[in-house]
C-alpha cells in the first residue's frame, strides 16, 4: 500500500522503516509530544521514540529556545 501511494505521488519509497522514521521526526519537529508519538506509533516502550527524537533534537531545541527564551521577551523600549 505504501509503495503504491508513494509511486502515485511521484516520491521514491525507501521502505516502511524510513516512512515511520520520517513521520516520527516530522511529528516531533511540529511540536508533537513524545508520549503521543509512542501511542500513535504503536510502540510499547520509549526505545524507538527516543531513537527518533535524537535525530532532530538539536533543531527542536533551537526552535524551542527561540520560542521560549526569556531574553527575547524582555521589554527593551
């Protein structure tokens, strides 16, 4: 099914594992929570969630810092 949908969309299919990894990383990058990802991914432990979360942890940390940095919210005027 995935191969067919990817082909119809004109996207190279790199396997179910790559699809799940891409979903997990995109979900977390968009602000999704690891607890919810574990449930949505059907994992019984946090092992895979943790592995995927490490993949873009730096980018997510920079994004969170920009959104929540106290220095950026100071009244300078």
